[in-house]
């Protein structure tokens, strides 16, 4: 049995609780208590910690155009990885791919808000 608090941001839409319950059911699980959506907290899986730390570090590397953020300066991202001691090519490649996914998600979200 797994225990803990499951949280999800409210801005995931009105069906967020149903989506959580469906996802749990797909894994053969169910919530013993009512699912509570909390927008002040999130959980990070340990295997994503390095990528998230890098993501936070590269937030000074956004390029801008007339509409706002246009994308990350990839040279700056590469320098940030080197300065943090991330030198193995396979690790750099994996982290860079994850950073690009977060970059695209951020740009999509900002475009929807405009």
C-alpha cells in the first residue's frame, strides 16, 4: 500500500480530479481519501532532480523578442552545464533534451496566456 498526499495544480482544468482517479485506476490503485488539488506544492521524482536543478539554473538564459521570451540561449545552457561539472556527453545529451522539453512547454504556456 502506498501512502502520501497527491497534489496537482488547479489550472490543470476542471477534470483534474477525474484524470487523477483514472490514472490511479490504470495502475490498479485508488485514493482512500478525497483527492485534494493544491497549487502551492509539487513533488519531484528523484530521477528528475538534476534536470530540474539545471532548469532553475538556466532561467537567466532566456532570449527575448517583441512578444516576450523566444527561447533559451543554448550556448548559455551548455556553459551552465560545464560550470556545474556536467561533462559526460551522454548526461549532457539527456539533460539538454529534458531542458528543451521544459522550454517548449513554457513557451506554449506563455503563448496561450497571451
